[in-house]
C-alpha cells in the first residue's frame, strides 16, 4: 500500500497518506478509535471504496487501476468477514457457504467436497443443514468465515469479526482465524477488542486521524478506554 | 456461461417469483391490466385500420375518353395508363356498359333514359386504381395531361377527408399504445424495485464474494421474462375468447356492406403474439432497469 489517500465526496478526509507493506502470510491487527479511518482503510482493500490517490497492490494487482468489470475476479482472491455476519437468512449453512462457490461456477461435486472441508475447519460440519437463525452468534460468524475462505483466497479481511460476540465466543473465532492464517492465508483484522490484541500478540497497526500512529511487530492495544 | 449455470439462473429466477409471492402477484396484475388495455386497443385499431384501407381501396380514378377518339387511340391510351408504375389496375368500361349500369342503378326511373341507347351521350371510361391509394391525386393529374383524355374524376373532397381521418386514427392509436407500453414498463420496474430492495443484502453479498454483474443479473432477467409472460396469459385468453364471441355475434354481418370486421384468424393470433412479446419485453426491461443501480457495490 503506497501513500494512500481517501477523501469522500462530502469533504471528509478519512485516510490521509497511509503507506504499509503486509507480507504474504502475515497476521495484522488494525486498531484505532471510531472514525479514525479504519473502516475506510479496510473497505479500500476489497475495493468497495476507491482511493482518491495512491495505489494499493494485492498479490501483484493494482486495485486503483483495476477495471470495473474485473473487480469480481479480484474479490475472489479476497475473503471478507463482517461484524454483522451478512449471511442469507433463507439459506442453510451449507448453502450459504456453497453460494460463494456457485458464483464462480464451480461444479456441484467440487462444491460439496470443499464446503464440507471448510465446515470441518470451522467445526460446523454437524450443523450444515441448519438455518442461520437457528445458530448462535459465534456459530453464525464461523459460517461467515467458512464462506470467506471457501475459495482459498490469498487474503482474509475481517472487519471487527468479534464485535457482536461475548469474550469466550470471540476466542473461539480467533483460534479459527489463527488456524486459517497458519495455513498460509494473510489476515488483516480491524478490531476494538483489547483483550484479544494483548493476549494474541501479532503485528499491530494503529490508525488515528487517517494516519498510521504506530506499527509494531508484537504490539499491544495501548489505548486507555 | 456454463450450461449448468444457466440452469441455476432459471431455477433462481423462478424461485424468486414464488418467494416474493405478493410482489409477484402485484407485478403480474400490473402487466395483466396494461396488456388488456393495449390488446383491446390493438383489436380496435386494427379493425379501424382495416375499415380505412377498405375505404381507400374503393378510391378510383375515372378517366373519360375523348368522344372523337378512334378505337386505336383508345387502345393506345389504355396501354399508356397500364404503363404507369404506380397503377395497380386499369379497367375499360365502354360507353354502352356505362349506360347500362347507369340505367340499372336508377331502377324504375331508369326507363326514361332507355331512349338514350340509340344516341349514347356518355364517354368510354377507363377505371384506374392506384397501387397506393394515397398516390391517387398525383396520378390523376398526370393522366389529365395524356392525349385523348377529356377529363378525370376521383372524388377530390371525399378523398382528402378520408385520408386525413384515417391518418388521424392511426397516429392516435399508435400513440396510445406506445404510451401504455411505457406505463407498463414503469409499473413493473417499480414493483420489481421493491422486491429488489428486500434482496439488497443478497446482491451485496454476491458482489462481495466475487459474482460478476451478469451472473447477478441473469436471475432477474428470467424473473422479468416470467412476470411479463405470466401477465400476458389472462389478457390473451380473455381478448381472444371475447373477440371470437363478438365476431360470431355481430362481426360477420354489420348490415353495412362496406364495413366488415376482421375475421378471427389470423387477427387473434397476431394480437396474442404481439401481447406476449410486449409482455416479455416489458418484464425484462423493467427488471433490468431496477437491478442496475444495485450493482454498484
């Protein structure tokens, strides 16, 4: 990420010159107070927002130069997990995960095999036929993670994945994310969870006022609440 | 696109119709009502058009041959009339025949004119029909300039009024149909937009997991197509059935010999296909139009 700026049309300058380099297979926390530009930073990584200036390169592709019609292909290489899970309520757990593979026109056979594989990773194999509302919050987030990684993306982006969960469930989620990271997927995770950041030490990037205020290899949360 | 994917799109489109039960019902009703009105107008306009063109076909030019013309001159004139490009037919009516017809048309009173048979005051006449009735006036003027022509007659006043009336009906009819079709598109676009609003998250998620725009659009395309076609079924059957009944009851014998309704076939088939086509286009257009703005995520 090279000298990235983002100014919204309403004049809000959300990101003002951020330059970072994230290595393949790294695990990075992004922390910072609300409104500091964290979300914008994350959104630019999966190209929901376009930087007004600067360039973002993921896996050799420059996101700011990518054509509108090629965005879908970029996103297939990036898994995204949200605070509010964003599952489809009418589909079962299996279908929700399979959805991401249907979209890229995988064969039924491959879909079935791979979906069961990821459901095993997130330990939900026995709940494949459940509907999202029959699951707990933690389980729903695990489904969302399964969906995010089912196409074996190079990068997993998580926007406050534990924001809606209790501490114990949060740790469950974190162990799964860590496992995914250990299998070679780069993880970028925005979070407000001090407990997790301080106890599962990883590289930490703090954003304040649209700029990087700290970048530590094994950083702590560091803010007073 | 893979064949398997196409199957999926059709399934998805149909599933969405069922899932959005009431919205589907609303959209289909909107199409039904509009197509019904469009169809009724189509039948009406096609009949008026038919009436108008049968009137137009009756427009003829009567060319009076010079009394002094010899038989050869007449023949020559007949040939040069047939040589006109725009002329459909030329019919020769000798003066004897003309008088006969005249006397007949008067009935009993025709007897007074029987004496004329010895000294026929009428001209020999060529009856000319133009290929396109609207050209009649121009042709008539050209004929006037030929040799051995005493005069031409083509009912100038009726002619002008007739054409301005039929043109008016056609233009108003076409305008009405176009207006109705656009209303239908607008109605469908709006109803589908409401159903899409509910599916906004779904589209958003599809975009986030890397679905291409066309992949997202296809089910909506199918859905619109189905909505339009479903909406066409009721108007098609009601109008066809209604017209058959109407035609059987009064259509065959209007009591006016110059005006008859169009027969059931092929009119109803044409109208049905047209309505089906309009329904399909309206549905597809409406749904594609409303999905467009949700694709920008």
